[in-house]
């Protein structure tokens, strides 16, 4: 099956810093989503982005489908950005999402 | 309304108990999902319902029994669980199978 690798596994930032999270995948996809799981367990969908670039406030994402990677950018990080960021992908067809292991982000005031 | 509502938020049950987890969405989504998540791990897919029919069962033990009474509701019936089944159980929904996925806040289950 498709493999999903996220890097880095852990990241500690000072409040106000910027960061880039990466998601590599092993096959072509027709579905790629980024999620944030807060410390209380709630999973929030950040982006549905099988290709191209999207922005939402301080967050933006870019997927280069031909090169099999996606990047999530967090600018001016805040303590509320702490949690785990998951990338999830599905190969072409009607198959379920496969989640990466996540990047655990801690933003320190 | 972009919410997926799960009840209860917390559940403690013994290995001989029968309990049910409930999930509701009013976004008109036609696909609904159950995931299981252990601490410090990604969510693992358990079941997918599409148009109220079970379309995927990821080899889940029969002590977990899903039910989709209508297009807005999804239940997970639990019976004779084991302590290793303790986890966060997440419900999710999407308009179609290749669409944005929305999660509920989960039920934290402890099996004693």
C-alpha cells in the first residue's frame, strides 16, 4: 500500500517563529488532507489539497503531486498551534485515507 | 453546521458490559467513518459507511458492531471488549469518499 512519511517527527518553536512541515508519499494520490490534533484530541481539517497551493490565515499548504510531497507552512506561530499535525493521503480511486505518523509541534511562549 | 457530534465523551466499561457510541452529523454527508486512535499514534480506520451501507470493514473483531440507522447517524456497539481496546474512538464524515473529512471530538474509552 501507499507509504506516507512526515518530517520532522517533533518540533519545538518559540512563539512567533515560522515552520515548514513535510509529507512525502510513495504513489500518486487523488486525495491529500492536512489535520491538526489539539492537546484535547480534537482533529481539525486544515486543508484538502491534492494539488496546488492554498492559504488560510497564518497557515498555507502546497502539494506537488508530480514529485509526491506536500508542505504545510505555519507562520508567526502561537501556543495554540501546539499539537500533532497529520498528513493523510489516498491513492487514485475510492480508497480510504492513509495517515502519516504525524509531526508533534510544541510552541513555547 | 459543520459539526460531527459524538456521545459520550468518556466511557468506562467492564469486559462483560455492552455499550454503544453514537455519532451524528447534519451536513448532508453521505460517507461516515469510525476510527480508533491509540496514544501517540495516528487514527486507524475501522469502518466506512457509504450511502448507509457498510462499504469497508478493516478486519475489525466482531466485538465491535457498527450500525447506520439513517444518513445522519452512526453507532458503534461494543460487547465483551478487552483492555487493549481502550483508545480514543473517532467518528468522521465526508460528502463523498474523496472529499474533505470532518471529525467529531471523540469518545475516550477505558475497558477495565
